[in-house]
C-alpha cells in the first residue's frame, strides 16, 4: 500500500510540474483559445426556398438573401481596445448611430445577440464583411456577425397573386402554389459549429443547408398579364357607375389547354400584392380600416386572398346547357333531330318557369336551343333525359366532385347539387338550364374542355415540373387523363352547335375576327332572387374543330343597373383572345370579315384617336 501511495504521489507531482511548464510556455495561447471558444456561438445556416417559375422560365416568386447585423456585446466588452474600432466600423460601413451602439454596449454588456440592423442587402454589408473576416492581429473589430436569411420576393407584385399565394416570415405558404407545394419549396436548415481562436485558427464543423426545389408552373406570364390587364380595363370602364366599387363584385378568368388540363392563366378580381399581402388600402380607406375589428380585418383579407376561380361556388346559368344536351345524346334519350316548341314558359311542379324570351322562340331544334339559349326547350329535353340519366352525367362531368387541382381551397360542391334522392321535377327542369345547382369555375372549364376535345377529361393542374436549385429536372408532372365523358361523335356534334352559337347565336359578341370558335353564354339570377342580381359568363374554345385554348370568363354582379347580359363577359373574353391567340401562334382559319373589329372592353367602337 505504501508503494502504491508513493507511485500516486510521484504521478501527481509530475502532473503539477507539467501543468506549470505549460503555463509558463503557452499559458497565454491556451487562455485565448478558451476565451475564443466562449466568444463563439453556433449559427444556423438558413435554407433557400425554391423559386416559382412560369412555363417559359420567368421567375414569379424567388428568395433574396438579406443580412441582419448582430452585435455580441460580451465579446466587444471583453477587451477595451476592441470597443472603439468596432463602433467606428459600424458607423463607417453601415451609417449606424454611434451613440446608440455605445448605449447598447453599456446597458446590455452581457447580451450575446443585439440586432443593430435588419434585412440589409449584401451590397450594403459586403465591405463590413471584409473587415469582420480579416484575421490579422491588427484587426480589433470584434463581436460583429452577419446573420443571413432570405425574404420572399415577387418581381411582378400582383401578377397571379391568388394563384401564387404568399409566405409568412417563417417560410410557410399561404394560399396558392406557395401553400400546396410548401414542402417541395422548403429545404432544411444547416448549422455551423466551432470557434475562432486568437491565433486566427478557424476550427469548425459545418452541416450545409439543403435548399428547396423549384416549381415550374403551367402559367404563361405573358398570357396572365394580358388577362389581368383586361380585367383592370373592365373595372376602370365600369367603376364609376351607379354603385360604389369597381367593374363587378368578382371577376374570374381561366385559360386552359383542353388537350392536357394545363392552366395557362388564372386571374380574379379582387387581387393583392404578394409582396404586401396584408395591405387593404387598395380597397378601403384609412378610416374604414381603422374602424374594423380584428375579425372584420381578417374577413376583408380573406376576401382579397380568396381564389374566386376555385373557391367560389355559383349557379352557372346557360353555360350548363351543352352538358344537358350531351347527356341526352350520350344516353340516346335525345337523337339530335328533335324539335321543341317554345311558347315562353313551362309549368313544372306547380311553378311557371320562364324562358329568356317571354313571348317564346317558336319551333326550336337542339342546335337552335343552344344558339338562342332557350330555357323552354332545355326543360322539355330534361323530361326525355330523366332524373337518373341527368344525375349520372352530372357526376360524369364532375359536377359535385372536386377536380383535385393542385391548389389549396378548392370548394366542395357535393352539398350544392341535386342527386337522385332529392331530384324532383322542378329541380330537374331548372338544372337543365343551369339554375338551382352550384359549380366552380375550375369544374366548368375542365368539363367543357372534355366535350370539345373529343371526350377526354384531364385533371386540371398548374404545375408541370419540379427542378433542383441548379435547374435540373427532379420530377415531371404528366397530364392525367381521368375519364372519357362523351364519345367523339357527341363531341363533334356539340362542337358544331357551339360554333353556330358564336357565329350566329347569343355568343356573337365574343367572336374574334378570322377565327372559328365554339362557345356558350350564361346568365344566372343569384339568390335571393328578389334582389335581381346576376352572374354572367362566357365559355369558349378556339379553333372550333381542333381547340388549342379554352377561355372562361365570369362576371359576378356587373356594376350596372341592367345586369343580366352575358355581353359583359363576352367583351372581356374577346379582348383577351384577340391578343392571346397570335401570341400562342394560333393562326386565323377563317376569312377576315371585320366582325367585332375595333371594339373596346365595353363593346363600343374604339375612337379613331384611340386606335
């Protein structure tokens, strides 16, 4: 035991001697290392959220790097000789107030995280960064570090706002593509661990951030811009009419490729600036905003954030008539050679239901009924079709079901549509011409595309590709053919009727000179009926025999005394297509006749000075 005790004692004396020797030779060096370790904190390396691009590569949403300037008061105050150089550098390179900096150092000497400036661009901090990274012995600027983060930027502000959505400061998407593809766009933060010792030896471990992926949309920014310009033009033309507001309560427009379900443009009024999504000033005065409760403010914001094209349900009116006819032709309950006598109304279930022509259209073929938008003839067709066939084809055309478009907030319509258990005679008659059941715009344009493209129903979508941060394709989103709604023969028949509707019938106002077109108008009286408010619409496709684009325009409560006229929607559609068709390299396929030439958004001739 004595021997063991003696060995331990010798070992202790040796260790004490060793420590003493190290202290004499290198004590200052290790003291600085320990201090430096205490002065260094691990830092988060933020990921960069992926971009959203249009189909041609135009950036619609991106993430821009910015820097917070952080002062570690503990480090600066640790050595008196560091204080003045550090303060002087902050004043010189950032223009910060010297008194404010010195006050912070004095009043919060133990603070490790004092933010002096937020979200500065790199151009503003690059000179200071060079000083911070100077590892020479003479550099006394200490305790400053630049905290990198990203801010979401939308280069075109309001363009496609309801389609894109926006993000919170925490990279959470709100609405639109930002929301639906949030996990794809987001990455994973990295982290830097380690320390910088006083001999400028930098030792650290870095776990790099994983950046988010890019989303390439089906939207064409130029087409989207044309659509939004025409909506604004319409609003400007009617905003000073008999009621306060703009051109209408809501306006929605969708352009789609009927051959694959790709949405080329989707716009609505009201919209918002994605860079300032919480701003209500475009729609309310300061006094009105100040008077709002928190709940009222949120309701107002939700109104402008809402994507009318997918979240709003409404009675479609006469744009539903082609689907009624298609149901009859597909089931064989209509042969195509029938005639109907329109005397202006039908008595159904004890109710007198009027046609748009109170005096009656007279004898109508199926083609005439669509051209004249005859409610009476459509009601008579519904008797032949019957409730079972009608309800079955409502589902075939996806009414009452979600399209499952890749956007959040698509409205459910299963509870605003009749089924076989509650479809009475009155409901069947009114449903046949587009009243007493609700749809969404995305349902209508998807179903219409199928009846003019040969019967193929494609799932609508707004994204066609995912790429990595270097632009390499990670995933391609192929068109999804969901079902065959009608036969090719029925599609051709319906298309011929709809072509006549544009060239000779109620949709003549939408006609673009030189192009064959199919189309149908709609005028639906809104609930409560006594208020006599209307939603008017037009849906059409170009060219007639081989459609390359479908346009659907809805104007909810036009800002005029006399609302029930589909020409409001037709004028918008014509003005959009006149610019979009040449841009898409869709060439005229008819002789120019001067049809609707030189008309403005209101349908009036353009003055010579405006031409």
